C-alpha cells in the first residue's frame, strides 16, 4: 500500500481518506452497552418475553440519552431479573437520572397483588394495602418490598412461593401485567424428606431464575416409589391411559429422590403444560446448573423433567437399585457423593 500511495503524488488526499476510514471504523465499533445488550439477547433468545422486555428498555428515549456507562449499569440491573417489570422500573430510573427532580410513575406499579409470608396485600400506586385498608409498606417495579415493620427491604424473587402481580397502565389506559407469578411449590414437594437436599436446592435455583425471567412455574411431581413407577409404566400398556414413561420401577431417578417435574401456572394458578411455553429456556437454565433435562432426550421428550445424578448417565438409574434395596435412599445418595438426610 505504501508504494501505491507514493505514486499518486497526493499525500493530502491519502491522509484525508485514512482519516475518513478511521472515522467510519470508529462508528461501526459497538459500544460496551451495545455489546452487553447483544449478549443479553443471545442469552435470553429462548425467552421471547424477556427479549421483548429488553427491547422495551433499550428503545426508551430516556435510556437512549444515558451515557454508555449508565446504560451498562441499567443492563446489568436488568439481567438480575430480566422481565417487563424490571424494564419498566429502569425506564423510570433513566428518566430520574436525567432529571433528579422528576417523579416517574414507572418506578412503582399502579395496581396488583402481593402475598408474602401468608399476608396478602393489594397494590395501589406502589403502596401495599393490608386487609384493614391501611398502608402496610411499599413495592417497586424491580420487585423491592419495604414493609412498615421491617428495617430492610426484600425482593419478591427471594421466595419461590411469593405470589406477586405487578400491573401498569399502558398507552391505551388499560392495566396490563408486568409480571404475574403464583406460588411455585404450594404443596411443599421440595420439602419432601425423600427428595435429596441438593436436588431440592438446584430445582429451587432453576425455578427462581425462571421466575425472575417472568416464567410462572410450579413443581408438580417429586419422589415416586418403585411401586408407583411400575404403575405409571403400565399406563398405556396394560392399564388405561396414554404412555407417559419408558422407565420401570427402579429405572427412574424419581425413585431415588433425584428428579422433579414442573409445569407452568395458568391464569388461575393451576398447573398447565402449554406447547408454546418457554420450555427450552427452562431447560437451558437447568442444564446451566448441572441438571439433566428431559427435553434433550430422544424417544419420549419429557420437557417438564429435571434430574441430578453426578457421575452417572440418565439411563443408569437402575444401577442404584441394589444400593436402594440395601440401605434405602440414604445409601443411594451416599454412593453418589450427595450425603444422607
């Protein structure tokens, strides 16, 4: 290139061209915020609702006026609970950052409900109204709750059994749900003494993250005895119903307290298994935490199912049957290095 530029005899023109090229190159280089946004889009690709919430945040005019550093801070906060409620809150934060005197309505929900520690509150413009009609505390769209009788805040995402519905008035002056989550384990299945504690912890972690992403999930199945497994296997074969499992008694990790099945809550808080739910994102979250996801199986595709058996494959459950017969669940868990009860 040096010989070409030298033969032209127009050093000034060459310098201008180089300057323009450098300028175009600088313009095409994404900012740190843009890079982080794309990383979030890639990570959340299997959760279209979360991606839509991210788009709502980044398309906001106040967000666009923030510095790159401030945008990065907003995206980091969004990733902690990537849902429409968080995005709405961060839009309000952006407005207040640009104008500290502003009081954005986006910071708090207009309406909704919260059930926390067995107490149910209605929500009115960010205030928690108790059964006596008095203000019992406040709640923000990022899920932070401050009760009058407590000195510290807590998050609605801390407990998977918190019931929370945050609603906001949209442009059409209609209330829409920003987040709507029912209790995820109302029957305390994860507290079953026959469920391994590490399995319960991992399942709780998966459901907790799903809830942060706006996915309303619940536990529907936990430990299953060998006899119950055989009865389930007979379904669709020698008993009425459709085939739901290929595992006979002792061949399922449910029989060793190392598997859990989940469903999505419907609008009434009842379990449902819709085809268009975010099953793949749920599976991604589970796999990221070292769990086996039934949605990856060939044959019967078991999307609600997650299991944990370090060192053994999904099809090796039956190898644990001798240990189970010898020393029960504790022996199985000890053999897998998971400890007893």
